[in-house]
């Protein structure tokens, strides 16, 4: 039996007792076909023993902070590393959390959303959003130039585009990998690698108490969580490419191998402007229009 959020008490779905200046986002009004696909996915996941009961394309995890129970949507490249560390570090089961290495398996084991009762006991749904242009540029730098945990992405690029990840330029990524595949599905699931799925498609069909802007995440979190926890886990960015020295010449069509060799020699990475030409900007904005629309509606609350 899968969880149908429409059957949950209305005061829970709209995040009861919410008094905050944080920006919210109501994702309950989504295309009917999208809701149907998500509910079918939930049912299949339950049959296979998978823990993605809230729908969307990404998992959700629970945690406690400041006397509230939260459900967090796990969005890749949107401070997910910091949230992994935070949830594992404050977990009632933290003694069994790995000291080093990947903590996502710990979250899968101890913090999944599997039962309707977990939702009924939750005060606040939250997620972190990011400008899709900056998100895709960061993905390219982190995975293709720095080469951090990229094998799954590399295999997807080889399978779907026939291109070598080492020879892939940023323009190739946008034009030959993302563009032809972003809207394709196989057996109800996106065929594109999960890091490239639009952020809006990762959300469950419910109202989120707080939509947190990555560009000002520490201050956004302080509005809803205790200062000491925010300072400990979110003061500095983890797995970030924003702290490196940058160069600014146009390298949008340079192979990743060349950029990676430069990074290994000098520690430099291309700036966002060095990757995103005007043509590519227009292409990415069109591909991720659903995210841009969502972000506009969130920021309009300011």
C-alpha cells in the first residue's frame, strides 16, 4: 500500500503551526499526469522494497531540530552533502553512522519515509533550491573536471550520448546529453542521470514549509532551526567548487580532459561565465524552465 498525500490530514500537509519568515512552496498543484506517474512510482518502489514513499524523483528523509520534526527532500548539488552530515550527526542512531565516507546509505537505513504515520507526525517539509544555470555549471566542474564520484554520471553519458566523458565539453553536456534526454522516461522513470533531473520534479506533491535558497542558505536556515546547529553544519560549504581560483576565458567547448589537466596543475577551475555562453544560457533556461518558474514564485514572497 502506498502513501497518498491527499489522504493525510490537511493541517499536516500544509505544515501546521508554521510561523516563520521563510519562503514556502506549494507543489500540490501539479499536472495530473505528473501526479499519476509519481503515485505509480511509489507503488512500484514499495513492491521492490525501496524507500521513496513520498514520490518525486528524489528520496525524502526525516530529522529533528529545535523541537520540530522535518521531512527534507534530497536534491543533488543543493547542499545535500551538508544535510547528509547534519542528519547523520544529529540522528538518534548517530553511533552507527560511518565516521568517514558515504552517509547516504545510513540515511536510507535509518531516516527514510516509509509510513503514513511518519508524515502525520511531521511539522515541516523543506527543500533547498538553486539557480539551474549555476547548478549545471557546478555539476560539470565537480564531476567532469574535478572528477568527484562521477562514475554513475560517466556511464549515463556513455550510454545515452555515445560520447567519452573525458572529451565532453560543457556545451556537449548541454546539447548532446541533457537536451535530448531530459524529458525522456523508461518504465515511468527519467532516463537521464538523477543529478540532471529538474529540481521541481524531485518534489513530492505537497506544500513545503520552507523553500531554502542555496545562495543564502545559512541565513535561511537560521529562520527555522537553532543557530548552533546551523553554525556547526552549514557555516562552510561542503563539496563546493566555489572556493577555487578561477579563470574567465571562454572554455565552453574545451574537452573536460584539458580542463581537468589544468586543474591538476594549477588548482584553477573555470568560472560560471567561462562555461555559460549566451547561447548555452538560453538553452539551459529553456530546458529547466520548470525550475525557473518555481524559483520565481518562491522569490516573489520576499
